[in-house]
């Protein structure tokens, strides 16, 4: 990670200690708060934060059970409503009245919840390859690898395993890019390389099933009252082009961009994503 960030920790009411990274910015306005996907962590946003933090303050949270945040002894609390409460706690403890939320996949679902339950804390939002309607193909793919505690003896081996699962999403990636992805997804522990999340996050996912049991469209409609940009991977198996069309129909003011040659989820450093994000922030940030 860049030397321009600092590590921080907060204690949440149920006793866990959660980790975040904080990249200082020069603008006095609202910060960007980044929320990662289901099995990921704050490292996914390192390049994004390094690019924007000369101007914006950029904060990235490790959800409970991921990265350097505590593992939860009660796996049932691994759910988007709990994560939304953790985000509010982070904002409160950092004395941030509102932020521009950047949510990838699960992080986008949490963002939609916050747009409904705490709209005053959301100044705007960027949803990365997620919406109120999720394709079963992507949910099934996630289910196929979630909670499998694979161990690797070398980073090349970890990269090969990740590539085998996600090659369809990033068909143009080089070997070096897959190794870099492995360093974001995994950690070294006791001489082994393993995925950097608590395997118990799979328990509520399996109990409830992979598909949301609630209608997410009202949550999306509430969030869409705020400035909103959706980034979609052109090859995404989770957010379809048809779903994107429905989102535009439900929210005429919605901005969106399709990133060519990329699936779930864009890394937000693609030229098309960068241009759309920069234009969006230029219009909404004070």
C-alpha cells in the first residue's frame, strides 16, 4: 500500500474491532468511503485511493471477518444489515456527517441499505457492478467458491487458482495482474497463502440461499434520490444489461458506464471507469 495512508481501528458495539485505511486529501468536502465485495477487503481500493487522494480523502473499510478486522464469533451477523450498522459506526467515530459511498458488489448492497436507512449520511454513491436485480449465474459462481479454505505454497499458485475461477471476467489480464490480484485477495499465515476472509461468512449465505429474499428495488429507488453512478462490467455475470436498462427506467437521473472486456467486477482503474468517476465527482463534490 501507499505510504500516504494510515491504518485506523474502531470498536463496534458488539465488541469487534474493525480496521480501515484512511488516505488524506486536500479538499475540505465530503470524503469517499469505499466498501468492498463479499470475499474481499480494503486492499481492493488501494489504486483507486492513491489516484484520488491527492484531492479527496478516501477511506476503505475492512468489513468484519475480512482483512485486518476481527472475525465474528457469531456467523449470523455476517449480513448486509450488520455491515450497514458498522459503516454508520465508522462515520460516527470519524465525525463524518456524510460521505460519497463507493460500493463494489456486496458493498453496493450495503450502500443501497444505507440510502434507505440513513439517507442523510449518503451524499452520493458509486455502485460497482451491482444493482437491485442480480443474475443467478453470478450468484451460482460465487456460491461455488465461497467458504473453501484453500491453501497455497506460492503466490503463483494462488494466482493460478484465482485465474481459473475468474478468467472469464478478466480475459485480457496478464500473469502479473493475476499475481497482483492474489496479493489483494490473500494473506500469508503460518507459511501458507490463504484467502483473507473468515470462511464462516459462507454460513448465512448457504442458510439463506444466494439470492436476496427481499425486493431490492425500493432500496435502489431510495438511493437513486442521491447523485448516483453505476459502473458495469460489459461481461458481468451478476449485473445484466437488461437490469441496467431497468435501473435507468426506474431512475432517469442515473448515470452509468459499461466497461468493455471486463466482467464482475471492474477494478475501477479502467479508462472508461476512470473517466466516468472523475466526471461524476467533479459535478457532485463541493
